[in-house]
C-alpha cells in the first residue's frame, strides 16, 4: 500500500472549505426559491376554474395521435 502526502496550508484549506460552504448555501437558497415559486404557481392554478389537468391530458392524446401518424411501420 502506498501513501500520498499532500501538504496544504491551513489558510488554503479554510478558504476552500468556505467556498464550498458558500456554494452549498447558495444552492439551498436557489432550491428554496424554486420551491416557493412552484408552490405559488400551484396555488394560483388550483384557484382557477379551468381544468388544466384535463386540458394537459387532451393535448397529450392529440400529440400521441399525430406522432403515430408520422411513424412508418
């Protein structure tokens, strides 16, 4: 078994750790903002009288029919 020893200054290691922690915090905040946006969108859609889920299903069916027309069997 071999060992590789890398000497790092404490300051360099601390700086690297601070950078990684900052990146993780920023990523977490991005996810929280996205979650808040999605929750707001969901709430807005649920308050509307339109049946968006039904419309999406109808569009999927239409697209599938069009897709099958273009398939050469």
